[in-house]
């Protein structure tokens, strides 16, 4: 179980699952939820294997920088080509936090009006 996931790993997991960051949780179907679960596990497993993400001052218990930032698909890569489709990665602010995604691979579906 996890209590939450930070915006770095959320951006990465959503890209892997091919879900748009503004897709409401209530609109996520069972297949998408399963894909997101798998993507979160993959993202966190990779981060642990790479000893965390050192963007500014993160150090592990040995004082070493992590190198997971060298393996990001979308986070902090605005303008760079998506590794799946070559569309430029976009950065948006959602709830005062940066989120990064591919507008082609992670399309926001049309949702029915309430």
C-alpha cells in the first residue's frame, strides 16, 4: 500500500499507463486502473533500483546521489521528443505542481457531461 505518489513518479507512471494527468479518477475504468497499478509498481521499482531521483539535493544513506533522473520518460523533459511517438513532451501546472506528459500518447478522452 502507498499513501500517495509524488508528481515526478506520477508523471512517469501515467506516461507508462498512457493516461492523461487530467483524467478524473472516477472516469478510470478497470483496465486503466490495472495498467496504472502496473505502471506505478514499474516506476517505483525502477526508482529504487536507480537509488532515487536527485534533482537538487537528494542523497541516499551513503551520501550518494541517485541516478533515476537519467531514466525519466517525461518528467522535466518538456519539449523533448516522446520516446514512443516523437511528439514533444508538454509541461502543465496542475494543483500548483508541474506535470509532464505526451499529448499524443496520453490523450484526454471526451467525457460525458454530468
